[in-house]
């Protein structure tokens, strides 16, 4: 299995699915892999959501994932759009919620990442380009790795 690639791709797909859902609330949001950009000055000039700062820990075959889902908006007086997006993300990431793990190569579902306690919204990131807010989440995979 390609755990890292599968989890990374699945978190980006989760963000893309959420961005699509947000259109029903009149919000146009793109999904971006935030770590792919060198700095905030390279961020897209659009509202976006996406995974960042992903860390994977393994303990006796159990995979634990810690990351931030970053929400960033532009032309957002009083951060109204950001607040709506953050609220939706928080609702999707309640304890025990599941994020499907997809095989990065085939797209076939093969397991789940389960949200653990400790989800928190961070303080607004100070950037020169646009406001951003991280939502930190802890996940555990239902897939157990064995030596192979």
C-alpha cells in the first residue's frame, strides 16, 4: 500500500468535495494542496480550502494523521465568507466523522480516516496577501499496516 500518497490524495479530495458542497451556499472555493506553494505570496488569488502541514505517525501498525485544513478568502469584509466556510468544515469534522481513504492510483475507496478529539480552529494567519485560518485535526486510520 502507498499510505502516504493515498492519505495525501484523499485529504485533497475531501477538500475538493467540500469546496463543491460550498457552492450550494453561494461560495466559490477551490481546493488546493497548500504545502505545494512556497509561501503565501504564491497562493491562488481566489478563496480556497486545502490540507497543509500533514504529519503521519505510526504506532504498532496504526496510522495517526495530524494536519491543518487551511481556509483562505479574498475580498471578504469582516471575514464573513471565511466564517461560513470554517463553520462548514467544523461540522464535517466532528468527532468520529469519517474521511474516505482512496487509492491514489486507482481512485478506489479502501478505508477511512476517523476524526479524533482535539479538532480546533487556529488564530488567523498573518500573511501579506490574504487572510487564512487553519483548522487542526487529528485522525486515525482504520487500516492496520503489517510488515511486508
